[in-house]
C-alpha cells in the first residue's frame, strides 16, 4: 500500500482556481463551486465569496444557505472563507474602528453559516485593536481568523514582524497565520518566463530572471526597469508579480513562526516542473510539516490563470496529485510515492 499524507492534513481546492469560468458566466457561480465536489475533484473547498455572492461583503442568508446546502448535498464542505476589510469609504475617508468592525462581523457570521472553520484576511490588515474586538465573536462561533502571508513577504521582514508578534501575543488558537507558498519559489514559472519573452522585456533581464531569481540583485534590476517607465504597458500588471506575488524565501524561514501557522495555500502557477520548481517547495514543506506535527488544511490555489488558458478542473486535479505525492515524500523523508488521481480530503 502506498503511503499518503497524514490523516490530519486536509487537501482542499480554492474556488479561486475557477475564476476564468466564473467570469465567463456560462454557468452560475453556484453551479461551478458545487461542481468541484460533484465532479470529485476534492471534498473540501476554500471559498472566495467576492466571486460567488452578489451581496458580499454583507452576505445575505439566502445566498449563504443555498451554497452550503448545495455543496453538502454533493458530499462536500467548506474549509476557509476569504474575507475583505475595505478600510476606506473614499480616497480620503478611513473607516473608524467601529465601522471596520461592522464591516467585518457580517462576513465572520456568514463564514460560520456556510459551514467554514475559518475566515482569511491579509497579514496585519486588521491590527491589534480590531483583532481584540472580534475575538469574542470568533470564540462564540468557534471560528478561526487567519492572517495570510505570501509572495515577497517574509517572517524576517520588519514590515511583517509586528503583525506576527501581535498574533503570538494573543496566544489564541482562534487567530492564526496562513502561509501561501508563493513565498517559496526557487525559480520562476516556465510559462511566466515564456509570457515575458513575448513582450519587449530586455534580453539581459529575461536571462537573469530565468537563471538568477533567488539573487537579490535580480529584484533590484526589476525595480530599476519598472522605475524607468520601460515596462511595456500590456504586461505592466503581469510584471508587478515579480515585486509582489513571487517570493524568494525558503521553507526553513517558517520554522520560528510554525507554532502560529494553521493553514497553507499551495500556490501554483503552472505544472511545468523543470528543475523541481513546482515539486521541490512542496517536498520541503512536507518535511517541515512532518517535523513539526502539523494539523490543518493545505489548499491548491492556481494563480496562473492570469496568463494561461488551461482548464481549471484539469489543472487542479493534476496539481493535487503532484502535491499529495511531494508532500508525503517530504514528510516521510524521501520515500518515493505515486499520487492518486484524487487525493484523500
């Protein structure tokens, strides 16, 4: 019998993976999300409610109930729900603390109503005061608020450290960290490099991006080009991924904050595993999780639909199979595994 991931690791898929189908609107968002479990991709889904509920960020009970019942009828459940904290009502008018609380609490209650175990916000956005105010709500509903760290963010970054210190100081299992492994990129996605090569990006920079992504000087060169105004307009948003969404950390950077971590996003961009650029971070993560006794969710999240036209269901199935194998191999210290078409969830 082939070993798999530990029973207390739950593989999930994010509804974010199906963004192209949601925006195409050939089927309703409800049908698309229900289809994830109906088509036996996974049993457990992470929700991006801004793509699903017209009433978000103040979700109406009828919309929430319809989704919960439809997913449950097909044998599925919800893990974490993405949250939103819009701090400004206009470019110059910031919400008061009470207004921020009033904006967030309906989402927390919707997360509980839909059957989620947690709600997710960007790291540090809530702040200590608001976290203190929502703690009683989280305890009352037995819900976890996850603050997400991703991309170029790093636990050693002075801009991130205060938020992590705040979570550590609360010492509350209802406030945890979610790590997106876009932080752990030994090399850039092959399909992304190909996309840049089709634009008017200097050949020298393309070579550095392909061969020296982990060198801090490479990011300096990216910043210089961006400030020069010479990044082609048609790839400006795509180019910004280099400064925000693509990280250069190592799994070992997470050791010191591991007691704070409750969940992971297994971010992937494509499935071209040249030089282990997709599987190696997963293997390293599996080793970290195994050493530290992790229990929680690991969610497949596909970011590459920004430039790729592949089928979300096929991409997610294949990624989950690869992830299950690489994570288990890492956790078991190098045993060779063969992933199932459908990981245990």
